């Protein structure tokens, strides 16, 4: 639970800080398309920070060991996927290093796997 609380806090802090920085410092200096990319990264970062927080609190509840393992697996994937997706966009726009966006779809894929594994956790828990 605690690694995910810390991870959610870090993701939340990063999303607010980078959102404000993007709006106030970067917006006048980047083209509209780059700014749109930034806002997509911020939005994904925020959504997954809140989701990770919910998973952390869910792990505080009594769960069967196999269900808890599946939820933890999903939470780790969500943390890693968000970092790969959002941070790669932040770095690409901030440093004008668009090559790093080759990582972005990997992060998006990891996020989809995280959501699928959460479905799997719920499905398996339902069946007992």
C-alpha cells in the first residue's frame, strides 16, 4: 500500500507542477501541437495518480492473497506506465528531444495492460 501512496503523491505533485509550468512558462514558447501533447500528458498523469491512490486504499482493505497480488501488479504497471507515458512527453517538449517520444506508446501500452490486469483481478475475485 505505502509504495502506491507515495507513487500517487509523486504523480499528483508532478502533474500539478508540470501543468502549471506548462501553462505559465511553456505555453508562450511552444507551438499549439506541442502544448496539446503536454496537456494530454498532464491529464493522463492526473487520472492515473488518482487511480493509483484508489488502488492503494483498496489494498488497505482485507483482500484474498491472490486478489491483492493482482491489484498490486496492476498498481505497479499503472505507476510505470504513467511515468513512461507522461514523463516522456514532458521531456520531449521541454528539451525539444522528440526522439524520446518513442517511449510514449510503450507507456500507453503498459497503462492498457494495467487496466486489463485490474479487470482480471476483479474477474478472478468475483469467481472466488
